[in-house]
C-alpha cells in the first residue's frame, strides 16, 4: 500500500505502517524541524509542503480556491458525479491560465 502523508510531523505513520508493507509516496509538512527529520530519514520521499486537505470534496470549491491561490489540494468524495465535477472545475483553472498565455 502506498499513501500520501498529510500533516506528517516526524512521520510516526510510516514507522507504524512499515511492518504492514505500507510506504509513503510523499509527505506534506511545512514546519522546519519535522521537515528536516523527514529529509534525513526519508531522502527519496518528496515533501510537498503546504496542501489543503478537504475530506468532503463536493464539486471542488475549496480545492478550486486553493489551486487558484497557488496551493496544492487533495480531497475525498464518495459521489462520483461530484468528484467528476470537481476535476472539471479545478482543471478549468489550468485551461484559463493557458488561454491567457495566447490572448492578444
């Protein structure tokens, strides 16, 4: 199992889940000391820094604003139609920025 660790701290989750074969594919930590600990113990695992985590994604309004402000966002949504709309909404930011590059 692979996981993204959010609010990683010094990463107790990786230590606890290692015997189960789970491994972190990335961390999300912004504090200096925990980030240094992570870099020392997990040099091959990237620290993505600040991530907005939305446990109830809905149509992606919170994720949309986060990405619009230059931040990363992740979310969980049970209803497939909401998830698909959230993906379209967040993708529209990229499309709008790309269109601006070619505007006269």
